[in-house]
């Protein structure tokens, strides 16, 4: 039986008059991968802070196993600007990191001074690496840095962008060998390729995880438990996100029936209470106690957070938007090169590509917030943009929520029915008390939701959403998707959320770098399948090529001591990987796996095969070098 790492016992927390959660309890066991799901503003980040000891609950406690080590990635990581990237990554109190640093220091000392003392220290450091199998850990560190594109370890933290800071902080958490990893919206600011690598890395590892994320594909692939906070209570579901959605609907249906039954019985019992004399028998007292318990259930109501995005769209003419031969560069770097497209009514286009490839730049060119170096943008007379940017609302800290809404309109026209701004906000989960709160007191998700509503209420017919899924809860995203599917105008979505793109976009602009933008017909999964087929064909062609004989060098490079140790390590790792590959293949062919297990095991088999190929190539390379 797995060991319990943390027990959350009857936690209660509130801020001012707002109760976040009450008497919630759950536990996290070794090897579990748990997702925390809830609407914005109900205390997900607060709960994580309590678990890690950064905040104190009003009531209840968190009990952790002795010497439990937690690695925590906050939603907005706080990094010391005075440090360098390497200091953030390798300052950890980690046995493996310390051993690797000691080994490299001993190796450097020996290569600069071939003394017997330095030889002895190097031998000791090497033996320690062998004993703890730290060579594989060093390989994993290198892989993490490559996937997160962290190349300049000497760079100052103060020089990093928001996305780079998130990557460095996330890499630090992954590198650390913690007993429990806690991730708060880890996919924000990451491009799709990095998210897919992170998803695969976590799903195939045996780490213990507690995560808050809006990425539904990530939840389905990685998590095996869901903890939901709803109406200040916690509910646990043993399964992935798809299972959670099904069981949540069943729970709410059951609760609705229970409440309705209680209300019917309550009416009869209330009549009995009113007719009873003051003198009570023992039997009647028991019935009275039962009445008050029944009253609590009857008065309960299921809060349905109905988000109906029924905003009207401005009339749209035939000419909408045309881009002619757009070029844009910054310095010597081409960002947009010869982009040309005529946008048509009803199109839903997704922008995908790595960070920094020019997605936001093209949006700013199309909306004329940025001028091209050459080319033209022609906007139709009736085209009205609604542009949801990554920056969000600015300079609103001193205003109340209701004041911000009234800056857009005193009342809102929702499909012909005009309602006051306060009533409109209430329908979207902003209680009247919350409307009087200052913008500065809102959670990250509440700020983004407010900004989204204000963007939609400007009555656009050309909607542009730049990373709209960041910080929004899963339930709000579902309602937003329903609206966008019915939106008759043009739609552009920049997003790293694969589920969101798949559901809404029928073709993509793929940003390939160096200013190249490719138009691809289909959704993201179609595009990814095509890329996998192309990669498999390229790999097959590469294997089919016969290696050309290499003329021996007149002065071959001598293998270093580190390379000799690496070769010895590979000679141990390769047979172990081959054995593991055989075991996984046997499991795949057993016919005992369900579809979900089959998918995960297939990914694992491919991952092992790729690693084995790399290590075999490296073994051949080192063998030739040492023999030469």
C-alpha cells in the first residue's frame, strides 16, 4: 500500500467576508497524480499555499510525513533578480545535483593539475556517481534544459521575460528530486511542443503530483485523481478528467433529487411543527431534531454558475480584412515575411508555433497597432475588432469591479434584452459584494474572466483572442467554447491549449520561424498527426541510408576521462533499457490493456526506443573515439 505523504484535515479558510472553503479533507499518497479543479476565485492557489506552509488556515491542519520534501511552482514564480539562471537551477539541496557539481569540480581540477591528490578526489567523485547511478540524472538535467531552451546559464534572472522565468522555475522544480511536486498552472506561457514534452515526462515518471491546470488534454493524460472544490466542500474522484466530468454530473443530479425530496418532506414536517403543543414527548423531541436536519438539506441549493455569452454581433459587410505582402523584422531578425491572406466571414483560425515566432506581432499588424516594414493591411468599413491581449486590463487597480464594467456600458444588450451592468456581472459569478471589491483584490482567474467579458461586450464581429485560456477555470472555458462555436463573425485564436484549438479551429496558421507562416487546413490534432507521420518517414529514410566510410584522422582526438566513464555507464544502461523495452512490448502484446492504458504504454515504448537509439549511437561514437 502506498505511503500517505500529506493529509489535509478539516481545512477552513476565508478572506474578510468571503468563505473560500470549509472543513475540506483529502490525502495525497506516494505515486498519485492529483488535479485540483474549481471555479476561479474559490481558493485553489490559497489551498496550495496552505499545504506548502506559506499561509495559515483559519481552522484544520495539514499533516505531512517526516522530512517530506516539496517542490512548488507558483502561478507567478518569484525569482531573485540578483541571481543567475544557474543559481536558480542548481542551488537546490539535492543529493544528485551536489554529486554532479562535485564530480565536475573534481574533473576540472584534475584536468588543470594532474596531481595524485586531484586524481584521488576524482576517483572518489566518480565512485560516488556510480554508487548512486547519478549519470542518468545528469542526462535528465541536460534533457530538461534542452526542452525548455535554457541555453545561457550565466544570464541574469532580471533579464528574463515572463515566459523565460516560468520555464526556469519549472525546470528547477523538475530537476529537484522532491517527494511531492506541486504545480500551479504550469502550462501558462509554454508553447505546445514544450507542454507535450512535459506531459509525456510526467505521465511516464513515478513522481507524486498535485497540479492546478486548465489544460484538459494534460489532465486526461497525466492525472489519475481529481479533487474538486465546489460550494466550499471537497469531492474526490478516482479517474482522469473525462471520468470526473461524467461523475460530477451524476453527483449533481443525485444532489438535486435529494434536495427536492427533502423539500417535499420538509413541507409536511413544517406543518406538524406548527400544530404541535409546547409540551414535547421524547418521541416528538427526536422528530424535532430530525426536522432541523431536514431543514438544512431543504434550504440547500445547487449553485449553477450559468455563463451565457449571448452578446450580439455588429453587422459585418463583405470586405472584412486583407493582408498584402506583410514584412516585419526587428533588427536582423525576420518576424513576418511576405504574409498574405484575405479573411472571410465565419472563419475560425488558430495560430500555433513556438514562443517568439511572431504570433502576437502578426495580430498587432492586422489590428494596425503595429506598422509593417512593407505591405498593407486593408480593414473593411464594418469590421469591428474585439482584441483580447495577454496584457489584460491595465491601470485598473484603484477601481472597483462595477466601475470598470460601467466604463464600457451602464447596461448590457444581451440578445435584445437590456440588463444593468451589476446584474450582468452577477450572472457571470461576480456577486454584488465582489463587484464592490477593488480590481487589485481579484484572483488572477477573476481578472482574466472580467477582461474577457468586457472584450465580448464591445460587440465585435472580428474577435481576436491571444492566449485566452491562461488562468481561466475549466468551467468558464467550456462556456466560452459554446459561445465561440456559435459566433458568426471571424475568429482568430492564439493558444497553447490543444483541446481549445481542436474544438474551435478548422484551420491553422503555423509559425515556423524566420518569418515563415504556413496555412494548414485542419485542427491541431490533424496537424500533429501529420507531423508525426512526416517525422517517422524521415527517421525511416535516415535509417535506410548506408553510412559512408569516414577517413581516419591523422591526429585522432583522445577521449577524456569523463567520456571513458560515460562509456562504462552506457554499457550498463543499454542492456537494462533493452530488457525494459522487451517487458513493455510483452505488455503491449498481452491484450490485457484498456484503450487508455494501451495509449500510455505505447508512448512509453516509443520513449524507451528513442532513448535506446540515442544511447547506442553515443556508445558507437565513444567506442570509435577510444579505440582510435
